[in-house]
């Protein structure tokens, strides 16, 4: 059975780049009826915080990326926090020491620095010299008597290493690329490249999908698998996610953490839809698709080896589609927190629902709801500068006065056809059409240059309130 994993470090918020890797691993597992595991790599004791673990798990749950094993759900191959797996690492460390594939290194920081500086001065790779590779037991005891605490280093293979990457194809790491590297620190805590191998091995991970910034780590991990005489998982390294300037995506490009997208009011399914298009394409060329379709169509062979640009415009286009198509009651509930921040009276749920129904199509994310509703809740609404200038013109005042007169005389229930009749009257009276006709009406009733169609807005405002607003100008 295929088993994939997501192994984040709880040192900050979950960002687009690492959640894209998680999402592709999740899709691969789900498309192959496999298992998706979450493991928390929390051995960085200074930066790892339990609250970050909770946040990233909450974000994964919000996105709908459920996991079969890991924190909150358990499983047969736990614990799923690295800080709780010390006994497991110790067992494999002892195996490597006994087989001669690892050794204790007593070199001080000063000695290692001097080695590195000498190598650089002689134009040699700054690799560890191997001075502790063959220490006798007596020599080790003597060094320990000096108070030196050893790290454990892995004895690298002096041969080329081949990686058959699922995304990038065959990659050869030449011998001499890395020197004997540390696998266990002096305090007994394993380093990333060692812990990740033991974790993946003991959790029976079959496929590892991750960003290609991990590519240089892979040669070390492959060597450890070989030394343990264990099969390595299939690796697939995805190109980085870039900003629109084709630099690595970061905060300077805008919102990048899942928490920020949640706060802005993006729907999780919209964000997932945008994420899946970062390096993968549907065989049917669809851009808007539900999760079920993504799972059905996902093929690792369609994942691009080239970097992907996170296009906020495309995200917003996708997001508008989901906001417009999603169950209205759900959208109303999600909008309420943003509206409460403005202290609007939301006691009339029918009225609120009618408002959200007409304005949601204008929102790229739900925090924008407050940009389009103030004129429904208060007479002290914001008037765009553009509208203030427009309504000061003689032509606009003629339009407003004509529309007010026609609306006052209208006895039918306002709908699309009635609104069309009213504007036709204004056009005939003023001789104006297009933007010169419709913009003054919108501006006088809403204060906005843009928004929902006025034949939808006017029935919600009601005839009496609309006439009152028009009277202030006409």
C-alpha cells in the first residue's frame, strides 16, 4: 500500500509552499487508495512550540486534508512527534555504530572551524577530514576524560549515488559531494537528515513528495538507507513556488500563510483549487474542480519539474467562483464576523441573507463583504470620491431627479424589468445613456462606483428609502 507523509516543523505558520507539498502528497495517497500520515518534526527545541503544532493541524483540518495516522488520530507507527521517538533513534544509531557506518567524533568547534578554513584556503571542499573515523576505544575514553562530548557522524560512501526522482527524473550525486556528516548531536538529539530516515523507515513510508530545496539532503538520506540495508522510498521533488517576480514566494508578495488566507475569508476549497494548479494540470484542462475531481484525475506524472508562480489574480478569480456557487447560508454565516466588526444590526436574518445574496458575487474573499454593504445598514455610508465629483455635475443631477420622479410614480414591485422601464424613462427625458445614465443612479443610492446590479439592490433598499436618498440630490 502507498503511504505518503507530511512532516512539518512547528516553528511558525503553515505557508503556501509547504502546504502545496502536503496537498500533493495527500492527493497522491487518496488517488491510489493509500494512507496519508502527519508527523511533527519538533527536534528544534529552541524554535518548536506546541501552539504552532496546534495551528498547523488546525489549518490542515480547515483545508480538508485529513490524515490516517498522526497527532489527534493515532496509528500503529507512533509516536508521531520526533521528541517522543528517542528510543527508536537510539536503536538505529547503535546499529550504525556496530556496523562501522557511523562513528563518534570528538572534534571541538574550534578544530572544525580551523579545518574548514584550511580547506577553503587550499580550494578544497570544506568537508570533515575524518580525523575521528578510526579512533580506538582507548583514544575515545581519553578524549571523554578531557570532558569532550562526541557527536555521531555517518561515514559516507565514496561512490556516485543515483536518485530516480518521480518528478525530476534520474539525478546522479557524484562521490565526494558530501563529507562525513553528523547524524546525532552531542546532546543526543538526531539531526534532520537522520531522524527523517528513521521515521520514514519505521512508519513504512513508501513515497516522499516534497519541495526540491530538500534535494541536496536526499543523497545523505539514501546513504543511510543503504547502510541500514533497507529500501528507500520513492522520492519526488517539486519545484519551488515563486511570487510574480519569479523570486521565492515570501511575505513581500502578500498573504502566504494559511492563517492569513483564513483571516481574509478565502474558502478552503478555493485555496485548494488554486494550490493544485501550482505545478499540476488537469488532463481535461479544467481549472475549477472539486476535490473529488482532483483525486480522480491526479497523476504524479503530470506534476511539472519547473517552478510555479503563485498568481493572486488567478486565486481571486477562483475564489469568486466558489463564493458565488457555495450554499448561501454557509456564506452568510462566514460573513457575520466581518459584519459584526462594523457593529451592524444583523438581527433580521432574512434581510441579511438578501444582502449577501446580491453582493457576494463581487467579493474575491469574504472580508471584502464590508466594502459592499454599508449602504444597506446605515445612511452614514462611505461615498467614493469619484461619485462625489460625479454627483456634483449638472448632468448627474438631472438623471437623479428624473429617476426619483419615475420611482415615486412607480406602483409595481421593483424587479429587473421594472428597473429597465424606469431607466428607459430617464433616458428619454435626459437624452443620456450608458455610464452617464447608470452611474449617477448607482452613486446616489449606494455611494459606490461599482457593485451588484442595481435591479437587485433597489428592491432590498426599498422604494421609500431610495426616494429619500435621491431627494437629497434631486
